[in-house]
């Protein structure tokens, strides 16, 4: 969950992002645009919920996997079998 303040007297917005346990994970007070504040909050919340894919391991792709050569119809028939 995250919260964003109304526009404050100095023209900035404050964002607080909470972790899964309900504790505040991070906050920032220097946003001059509400769109930037929302984008920061949403990105940070996704990182908390799902991990940071940028810092995570990149999955290895087996380019010799026969599934890569199958058509959609062939894949569906395999699933139905």
C-alpha cells in the first residue's frame, strides 16, 4: 500500500510506501508533480511485492527446446493430451 499527500505549502508531494507487514518501507517528500509521485510509489510497491527484476537473476533460455518450434495448435494439442 502507498499514500500520497495533497499538494503541500511548498508545492511538493509526499509519498509513503508500506511493506507487506504494514510498516513504512520508504518515503519521499520532494515530488513537484503528482504523476511522478504516483509512478515512484507504484514502482516501489511492485518491487516490494514481486521483487526487483532488474537486480534479480536473468533466466536462461534453452534455444534448443522443441517447444520453441511448435505452432500454437501443436502446443494446444500437447496440453490437451
